[in-house]
């Protein structure tokens, strides 16, 4: 038996939780089904063969469907040992590896390149900012508040743009007249159109999501498709999608690298446990819905995390 039983102490909330629950990733999945994609916790039981790799009580992080649970059975080979049970490690599992692998595989980053990161203060945006700065790029990041702008500056972002107080299109046109070389895009809709228009000659837009459309009946946000071919052709520009599941062969190496950076202090892993949310800290599975609402209101800074207290009356 190559399985472990984990007791998660923290579970991560992703924009894609809505897509999965709406059946957009796997239409064959019918309710009721387990939701959630990632957790950090402790090993509480082991299959025979798994005991060679793990010990009861060991801290682990994992990506597995059905992570919104008090206990989760996970194949031993997809769990990652971590130094301790900290919520910061959750930020690396999906959000961190998505930024790392997409920029590594598609970004072609180099010194002096101009990189635009949308939703830059969010779970994955924070890593796109930092990794681009490590590549000695000039980084522009969009966000929705002055507090988030300050957070982005603390990460090294050269030009935070609070779209609530500044016109993003006007700022880019005025301050970056030759355009940006790379866009890390996760919002969709009007911001996607704006980002395409802001591409420099031979610019690349990496599409990792379009959160602005996830709550619509179709899950899509309208974009100016009709003019897109001409815009790309005129600039020799490109758009490429990135879906983490298609890069699993490189996932573990990316995760190991990010863990080392996090432990050495080279990488900030900001998490938001909802302390400033209307209902207070996200604690217990019953607060997952509040955390998702908080994210779709654009309130979170960093990775959204729900804490799960140890089950007092556990029979395990």
C-alpha cells in the first residue's frame, strides 16, 4: 500500500476551486464530491510501503483532490516532506510552482526585460513578481489597494499600479511607450485586452487564468477576439496558456527549489488567513466558503489559507 493518511492543519484556497466545483475541469465528476486541491499537515497513518519514506507525525505538504477534509488519503509519491507545519508552504504547492514553471518554461526572462504581472499581490502574483526580480527584470504589478501597492514595493516591484486610483492603460502608455516584454496574466476580460495592447514587439503573454470570468455561467470573461490575430501579427507577439498539470514531470524539482528559497529567506511566501475579513480568521472547513468569497472580492494579500484545528473527538 503506497498511501499515507494525513491530518491537514492548513488547506489552500485557489481561484480554480470554483471551476472544479462547477465541473469545468472534469465534467464526469458529479455531486457529491470532495473539493480542495492542497494541504499541509502531519502523517497520522501509513501503508506498508509508505513507511519507508515517512514516519507518523512527520510534516508534509501535498496536492490532491479532496483536500478540504479533516483527513486525507494521498499516494505517498505525491507528498512533499516539509520542515514544519507552516501555512507558508501552502503558497508554494500550486501558486508558487505555477509562477516558477511558467516563467521558467515560457517567460524567457533576462536582465532588463519589462514584466507586467496582473493581480500581482495575490497568491501566485507575489511569486511572479519576486522571480522576475531575481531575473533582474523591471516589474510592473497591478493591484487593488494602496496597502497592496506597499506590499508589492516590499517585494521589489518597480511600479505597482493600483487600478482603483490609476488608469492602468494610461500608465502603461505613458511610462512604457515601447511596451512590455512579458505579461503574467490571471485576470482576463478587459485587463487581458489591455495587456495584449501593451505587449512590445516580440512580446509574450503567459495566460495562467482569467479569474474575472470564473463566477459567470460559462466561466469565461469576454475579450476582443476579433482583433487579436492582427494585434499579434503586427508585433510578432504571442500568447501561450499554462496549466500546471501539463508540467508535472518538472513539478517536484520546482517545489524543492522553492522550498529551499523559502527556508533561506530568499522568497517571501505571504499568506492571508482572513484576520481582516468581516467574519474574522478562516478557521475550520465551514469557513472555506467565506475564504472563497473574500478572494473573489479581491481582498486577499498573498495566498488564501484556511486553518483546520485538530479534531478533538477523533477516533483515529
